[in-house]
C-alpha cells in the first residue's frame, strides 16, 4: 500500500470539529517530513529494529518509536494514517497507535506553561480510536497488557443493541465515541454519556429523577451549542481587543438564547425582518457584530436553517442554559438581560411541537444523526406552564419515567469497539466555572 500517496489527500470524512490544514504546501511538506516518513515506515513495516537514536545510541528492539511533529499538518497526517490503517486492517496499525499515544502522554507530562503550540493543538485534537483496546500496566512484569472490554465499550454495545445496529457483535461506528462524544453523534449516546460517564455536564443540560437528561434537551444542546464554540484562550492576560470580542460574542449568545427561550419571539422577528429560513441546516459558528441586536441574531439562526418548530423544541434546553449563565455571570447588566429573557420566557406558554422521544437516522451529507420528524397530521402541540424545575432548575419537559427508546432507520456498516483512553476532565470556562459549552476536548 502506497501510504505516502494516499496520505497526501484528506477527505475529512469523519467530520472532525477541527479544521483540516488549509495550506496545501504544508500538507505536502508533512508527507516528506521526518514525522511523515516515520509514520509511513511504521505502517509499511520497514522501520529498523535497531535504528540509531538522537544521541547516537542504538534503540532497543521493540521500543516504541517517538513521534516529534513540528507542524499541525504532521500530527494530522499521523491521525489520518491511523484511521486509514485501521480501515485497511493494516497489521502495523498498533505500532503507530503506540507511538501516537506515547507522544500524547509526553505532551500531557509537559508543564502547561511550557507546552509548544503544536503540543497544545495535538492535545486538543487527539481522540482515542473507538477500535483501540484498553491497556493496563502490570507492576509485577513491568509491561502493558490488554485489558477486557471497558465500561464505555459495554455501554456503546448496549446502545447499539438497543437500536438494532449491532453487526457481528460490533456496534455501529457512526454512533460516536462515548468517552468523548461530538455534537454529531447519536442523541442516545449523549444521554448515556451524561448519565454514566462524565462528571461535568454541558451548560444547559441537567439530569432528571431517573439520572438521565431529557432527550429533547439533548436535541437542543446538539443543535445550538456548536453555534457558540469559542477558541481556547492562549493566556490569562488576553489583549484588550480579544477581551472585547469575547464580551461581544457572549452578549450575542445571550440575546440569541433569549430569543429562543421566548419561543414565539423568533417567529415575530422572522416576520418583521422578512427573513428566510434556509432549507439546509448548518452548524457554522456564529460571529456577532459589535452592534448586534435581536434582528441580527435571528438572521444568524435563519441562515443556519433553524426552524420555528426547532426553536420551540429547544426551549427547555435554552431556558436552563440561561439559568446556568445567570449563576456564574459577573456583570450586573448582563445578569439583568438574562433575567429579563427568563421572565419573558416564563410568561409565554411552552409549546412542544414534537414528542420527547424521536427516531433518528444518519444523514451522510450532513455527517450526523438527524431526528425523523412526525408527519404534520400526527404532530401534537403540548402547552405547559413552566412551574417545576429539574436538578439545578429549568422548565420541566414532558414525562420521562424511563430512559427514552430511540430507533434508527437504515442499515449500519460494521465497526469496532472503543477505548477508554480519554481524560474526561474538561477545561472550564472562566466565565462559567461549573459548566462547559463544549465537550469535544480531552
């Protein structure tokens, strides 16, 4: 297999949240870099067993080879190579996985203040493959041994079985990675992750009496949280212009969520502004202008295909998001704005156009699981007053005595079981010390 030729192309078919390298010259350079050559040699099985090390000493046979990517393009090449090797059942894929894991471990061991840009970028991008086996260190032998199925692997298999997507005892790989889910992954996977894996729930998500979040809340989170994704801060002392931009984005997010929380306000703004809701949904991050107002925010939603019924369906999640924001907001004027929106939301009936439990199908063109919406004649609008609260507050959705069942249309390809090699301690936002908006981090 000519990995050098194949790795020069990236179709980004896995829909990563991280943008692929845009500079074609850097991608070409990565293939011919020391890291690129080593990756190709590992997968081709042509790495010398006793290569000369950096200090002139011979390496020990069986030693895990060190990767030292100098550019983000080089690390991305290694990740693509690993995915490709697994798809092709390359017998040397385990060696490359060990090298990448060793590099990531070295990045973690490096003091935070001393990490290079490429180390920080690599840590943000790394996700343990869903097919990798968990390794356990044996202190008696001093070796790493393969362990049995992880808790996450068993959870994923149970989800796949429940949805009828398991083939030859292997869950559908499109369901997602339960140890580190992404917004495009299946809602039921997110619910199990929230109930049984994470210790930090995303902002706007709470657990109910049975230990699970409402499926409707997860739908709202998956739809709107990606629109507000923020870049990580590089230092505690950000330039004033960066602080101003963050304040602007924060203000725009609150206005947008306030519109959604009021349910009918979005309809009013669409009518007033003559806005057109695009037929194809997108999850592009919103960039608010310094002079943003409700009309601009509504325009951003319409341009991303957010329908009025979707806004109604997400009102529970959004109300709780505002509640959580109020708990940690320091600026008094912003808190007043948040509570004004919450007050308006409480005065309006909460219309739920869809049932809490829906079926989902994988949309290949959007690269994510999408709900199968009820037929218009079968749609019921349920009106309820926001009286009770979930854990940590919020409007109360419909009854949910047991974890929701979800069915999926279509056949599923085969895949493999995932690994637990992901640190679930997620970075916390300075402006929200108890919750995170994004969970696609390590």
